[in-house]
C-alpha cells in the first residue's frame, strides 16, 4: 500500500523515421503520510520536420571579390534520424511541519543524434556574365549528442492562513558533444545560451476577501556562452 509503480508508452508511425516509441516508468514510495520518494525514467523523441528533410532555402548571397559571388543555401536531408533523449529523475517530497514543505529533484538527460548544420564545400554553378557563381550548401546531419544534469529545490511556507511564501532554486549543467567529422559552429552557440543558476522567491498575501498583495524576486545567472550578464 505504500509503493506505486506506473508504466506506459506512446507508439506512433511517421513517414520520416517509421515507428517510434516513447516509454516511461515511474515508482513512488511513501514511507509515511508526510514523505514521498520517487524515481522515473523515460525516452522521448523529436522526429525531423519537413524543413529539415526537404528544405531548399537561400540564406544569403554576397561577393567574395570583384569576379565571384557566393550563395549560401540550406538544404534538407531525407535520411535524418530522430533526436532522442533518455531521461532519469529522482525526487523527494516531505512535509517538515504543518506549514513547511520541501521538494527536491535531480535529473540526468542523455541526448542522442542531435541535429547539426554542416557546411559543404562550395561548388561552381552556371550563371550569366563573367562573374563566377559559387553555391555553398548547409545540410542537416545527426552529429551531436549531449549529457545534461541538474536539480531543483523548492520550499513552501504557509506563514498563516492568508500568507504563503515560496522559494525555488534550479541548477543546470550542459555537456554538448560533436562528432569529430562535424563542422557545425552555430548549434553549440545557440543551444548553450541558458543560465546555469536560477532562483525565485514569492510572497502571496490575501489581505481581505477582495485584496491581495503579492511580490516576487527572481534571479537568472549569466547566459552560458555569452557576455549577457546575470
């Protein structure tokens, strides 16, 4: 009566990668009426979009010199695989006192086959006039992976029947890896622009039946990989 086990899976078929499954399992243990410990594991996927498999989009055209023009073109890859994550979580929840509760969660996320943008060698294309036309294509490939971990901590205090104070902190550590053959220089810059530390403090006070007085204080650390300050 103190242990719950829940499992299930989503199964679907798409025209890009065929059959996909997304299973999940969760177990919870309540050693007392005030405490719960739980663990979970799941697999999730992101199937390629039409833009990534069949795109033909000119990004820019610019001169290299007086006699040469180059066009950058994004092209799709019909052989892309799904992006996949295996996620593991562990949590703890307890009622410390009648008015104070604590939640703590940790996680580990293993990302596989992440999509990268791979530049290809420029090739000449026929064009009118004496100006040489070059076409530089950028093609989507599955050449990146990541291993992220972190945690969250939340404390809630019911100071009175009308006043509630909540605080929360989160930590995220990202590890993005590229295949040695990858030449992508943009995915790392955009995917790692997140704060490693975040904190929030909120106060909710019901003054009367018709009036509330709420305040919040938030902090986000410097975006990793940028000069944007906290």
